[in-house]
């Protein structure tokens, strides 16, 4: 397994474990971006609790799955998105309007696309989940 993108690796591990019905996933290596994405997915009830096992470089997270993930993945290349064209990317990555979440890295931090629209900011697309 290539370890160049911790976010893409973690999301594919989550998706594969969820398809198999596994309830506990160990993710390694971690990054600050990955932790923020997992926090947003937890807020949107796609994931259960996450426990950070080690804090040092690389790090390990044990993650409880709820079985709510149909599809998730990292978005590459990281498209720039403005407050005007969220709908275009919603149509591309999500199955229906109002269903699922796009995760955006903005100047105000990493947040879901609905929060970014409310705060009227754009940024770079990181991931999607539904």
C-alpha cells in the first residue's frame, strides 16, 4: 500500500471495512487534516468514536464504524471551489442534493460544504462521503 496520502488511504480503509461489516478500523499513519476530516464525518453520523492511540509522528487512530458509509473517498486533484460553484461539485460527487457531505479546506479551517456555504467561503475540495 502506498503511504503518500494518509487521507486517501484512511478513507479507502474505512470504505473497505464498512463493506465487509468490520466495526473497528486501525488507521496509520495519521495527519492533522485526516483528524479534522474524521471529526466532520463523525459530526455527520458516518463514523463512531475515534481513539488516538499514539500522538507521535505517524500516529495510530482506532476508529469505530457505524455502518453508515455507502461511499467515501479523497478528491484528487484538490479542486478549488468558490461559494458560487458548490452545486456543480455536489452533482459530481454526491448522489442527490442534500444527501452526503463534501469536505472543504477553507481559510477558516476544514469544514463541510454546507458550513462553507453558510459562512460564504470557498476553498479546496478534500473528500466526499455519503
